[in-house]
């Protein structure tokens, strides 16, 4: 009986990649066109900026900058919101695009006008356009990485089975801080044998270099990067830097914990009755939020949005976007020179 149950479980897990993505999720082409339109409609406060290109195919990586003097660098707190690092985690793209549209639509109302006048806001809908295209084209809806040709054979080596995509690098393992702790190419382990490959060298991927160049210039104060948990074990949680193995806390762990709790406490869980949990990151494997803190002192919170249902249909997708946007609004309020009464 145990063997039969294990076979059923493995079949369920390995079959995740065969599903079709609901049509409510934006494609890369749609994202590009929407950002272009926003800039045309609000040229005084919205600027579409190419911050880099993808590793294998050279696709432009775009950010939307929103600020009152959008063509100038002012002495204002800069915040960074990244919608997608891992390709299959498409909910964050929808959240980020919704945030952009909301701020521009209500630009003359409080607190949106205060954010625009006093903050420098950067939104990157997808840091991984190559992987995003793999998922939205339904080539492989469980795909996680970029499309680096690891064996240099000129062929995109992927599998619809979860964890068996030989090509690609996990962007969230390629950052320079503790990169050495990440997975090497082909390292066996569990059912996801290749999905966490750290890349051939620290910051080897052009996607990581794009963020490095942006962060080097703007030194973000706060940041949110959206993820979703494939297994559901990490779902509906916010992670801040860091307390490795629960014995090595960061110097600013109390500040990071307070900021993360403020974000998590404003996002209702899907089932209702509670809000997201806030926890320190315990592992050290070249992760984005640890690197941002180590390199620039940026408090970046990794939010695992939604549940194990990574790609829900339109109704649940919109509901998740609405819930998670509460956390982003709270962080923007906190970054103002003064805080609203309801801001943690």
C-alpha cells in the first residue's frame, strides 16, 4: 500500500507541468505593450526603462519607473518591486502590473499623489522574460529558470516533468552572496534534480547583472519580490533577511522583521481568518533578498503569494492580486517621510 501511495504521489508531482496556463495571465508581449501605453498616457510620471536583457535570447527586461520628476534622479527614497524571478510563479507579474495601473489611475488622490511626489518607485514585472515565455506559451508551465544553454548544444533541453529541465539557471541562486552554497549542475536531489542550478559563476546571468546595475545606481531602501511556493510548504508567508540555521541573525534583523510583519499582516490568507506569516530566511544559497541586504542594506521581503495553486483561474487570481496589493501599499506608506496612522 505504501508503494502504491508513493507512486500516486510521484505521478501527481511529476505531472504538474502538463497543465495549461489560464488565459488571464499576461504574456511578455502584452506586458511590453501595456508599459508602452502607460508611458504614453502619463509621460510626466511614468517611464518605461530597459534595465537589461535576458541571458540566452537577449530579450529586453523592462521596469516602470513612477515618480513626479520621472526623468530626473532626486533625493527621494527608492523602492523596488519585482513581480517574477521564477518562471512558473506568474501571480507576481499580475500583482506588479496591477500596482502600476492602480497608481497611475489614481495619481491625483491620496496617498497615490504622495507616493508619486515623494518616492521613486520602480516596478519590474518580470526579471525572467525567457522563462515567462516558456510558461505563457504552454511549452512547460512548471518551468522555473532562464534558458541558458548549459550543454551548449543549441537546443533548449527541457522536460514537462517538474525538476528535469537540464537547461537554465535559477536566477534566485545566482546572486553573489553565498552563491557557493547553491546547487551545481546536475546535482541529484529529490524530484527537482536540476531546478535550482546556481549557474557557472556568481552573477553570471544577465538578469542578475540587470538588477545589480539598477540597484547600484538607486540603492533601494525597501523592496518586495513576489514568489509562489510549488509545494505549498512556504505559501502565504513573507521572508526577510536573515537568520541562517537560526543561529546567524543579520545585524538589522529586528528592523527587517518589523517591516516584513507590516507587509504580511496586511495580506489576508486565501482561506480567510488570518493573514500571511512573517519569518526570517534560514538558508543561504545566493538568494536575491539576502544579497540586496548584504550589498546595499536594502530590506527586501520575499513574499510567497497564493497557495500551492500557483496559476489559479481568473477569479482567484484577481482575488490574490487584490489581497497581496495591500502589502505593497503598506510598504509605500511606510517609506513616506511621515507614516499614515494605519501603517506599521
